[in-house]
């Protein structure tokens, strides 16, 4: 078989150095054209020699080093003759050209799906601007399953025909890009502030009670078949129909039960078990639970046979999972409505997940929001936790099981803005309490001996406590506290800078 000029160029420019000479010990070498690059197939190999099929001629060569039966080679009879062949491996197939597509945080965005159009395109809102886009899988070209009312993190690809939406490519920086996009699109969320409207919304769905709604919330009542009348303030007193689909009511009740398990009915200071339950079931680790469920060898065989409801049951009791189930259930019943409080709570959880992703990538503290009692109401205690590194001159026994740094903030009715910068190392506990008003600081100082006694009783061998003015907060601590309250790592910029 004669090799084309393109093959000759490929071989001579890329693989001349890989060629080797073998001696022909049998066969009609004279019938092979001198100087021509020909394709050969290795038909037989033994420890001493190999047989090649070259241009229809069978040639036996030695040594057979590196030759394998079935291999395709390129050979050439040098113009000097001498009973030898120059053997060259075939050229590697050129790598397919990959289209260069802009990627990164400026191209990965949160997309709110508003509607699907008859021509297959979707009406979306991106960074507050409505536009029409094409959403397709880059491999199959099949439309992406985007439902109205949902939102997704997608990559925006500008084309002459318009914006194309597609799943972001899997890269090492994708988690950071997705987390940044979520935080850019989601306002700072306060857990306690979000719970009150969420609980009211759930009560509407479960009990069908009368509520005052305005604006977009009227759509919820109308879509569910409710009736209403104008009140004296221009709002609408709406009563939901007494019999919503049972699956919707059950999904709403599941969210209520999960909230009750995470937030005590009576205001009390959360204990260690409460914090553990909040971390595990507050929604931050929902996807990790999904991964464990899929990877469990005991479930690997059973999972494909489980119904959708059975799989959901394995994940109930997780706030994010229950909120997703509520929203999905309404879609399954064709209830084209929005649940503003449920959606805000879900987006708040996703924003916290994004914060933890960035914290892990940048080595910044783990940030948590904790419901904290203040007289007859709940406040949000912001908590940042990070592990302090062990110094090089400390042994593992000296450093104990671990050293942690904690920064807390909570606004309280009596104490005002309260900051606590604490450290925990084995049996040692140290904390500085920062307060605005001098008279409050004096009161807290008087209570320190009792607090030291309680901590010593709890097992701490050394307790160091101090009360200071808020103005004395160190600069680094102020920076950490600002990031904690904003729910954004201080070392990560969320500015979307375009060239």
C-alpha cells in the first residue's frame, strides 16, 4: 500500500527519531520499491524474528524487538540497499480540535427559568435581565430539562445566533466558579429572619388558613383555587381551598417537622446536640448524603429498584431535601405557583453551601448560622469555626486532639452587639467577650467567676476569660467578622469584572 504525501510529512517530521533498522532474512526484498514509505502489518512474531506483510510481499526480519502481531508500521527500503528495512511506528492520530469557549466565573451564571417557548428556546432571567436563550447538551444537542420556576447554574456561551446555555465543563475550578456565581446572585440570607415567613407559608399549605397577601403572593392563592376579598389596607384576605392535593400538604408538613426538629419550640440556648443536628440536617450536607446513599454497597443493588418516594424517604429530615421535595411536588401536580418563602429559604441554604465551598478552597473558617433565644424571640448567632495549625515545636501529645478558633456574634436585647473570640485546645478554653457599653461590660465581668466555675465543671482544666470594648477588636478579627456576617469569605472577590 502506497503511503500518501500527507503521511510522509507526518512521519518524517514527527517520528524520524523513532525509526529503527531491521535485517531482512527471508522474502523478496527486491520487489519492494527503494526509498518509498510503505505500510506494513506484522503477521507473526517469535523470540528470534518477525514476519511482515509489505506491499503484498512476506518479509522475515530480525531482530523482532518491539514488534507485536497485528501492529501496523511504516517501512522504507533505504536507497543504499544492504538488505535492511527502516521501520517506523505509525503516526499518532491528530488530537481533535477543541473549540475554545470562554469559561470561568464571568461565564458561569445563575439562570432563572421563566418560561419555555414553542421553538424550544427558554425565557430566562440572568443578573436581573430577561432574555431568550437556547439550552442544549453540548454532546447530544438535546434540550436541557429546564422547568419554569427553576434555577440552575449554567455556562453562558455567546454566539452569533444568540446566547447558548449549557452545563459547565468539569474542571478543578468548577466548584469555586459555581459557588461564586451562587453568591453573586443570592442576597445575604439571615436564617432566623427567613424562618418566620416560611413557617407562615407552610401553615397556609397545611391548614388552609386565612392570610394577608399582596403582589406576587396572590398568584399562589389563585393558582390553588382560593378565594379572597379586599381588606381595609388594600391587601387581599385570601383563604386557600380546604383540600389541596395530599402530596402537597404532606410535603409542606414534612418541612414543618424538620424545622421543629432543628429549632426548639421553647427559646433556649442550643446545646452540642442541637448544633450537631443543625449541621447534619440543616441542608448544608444534603448532596453529601446523596453521594453516600449512592455509594453504600448495601444499597448499590437495591437503589435501582427503589421507587422515587422510597429514595426521598431515605433523605427526609434534611431541610434542603424537604424544601426541594415541596417545590418539586407542586410541579408534578401542575401547580404553576411560586412559594416565595420556601424558595428564599432554599436559596439561602445554597448560598451557605457556596460559602462553605469557597471557605474550603481558600482555607477560611466554616461559617454557620444558629437560632439563638433572646427573651421571647429568636436571633441569628453567626459562628465561624476554623482549626488552628499545630506549631512545629509541638508534639501531637502536647497539642491534644485539636485546636480550634471560634468567632461568634449575636445582637441581644440586654447586652447589645455581642462578639466572642474564643479558642479551644484540649482542656484549655480562652475567650474574649467584646461589648459596646461600659456598664454592660461591668455586669458581665461580675458574672465571669460563675462562668469559669461552670466551664471547669464541664471538664476544662484551664479557663481564661476577659471582657473588652468593641473598639478593641483587632483589625484581623474585624475582617473575619465582616466576612462572617456577610456570609462571604473575606479572601474571595465576588465582583464580576469584565474586560
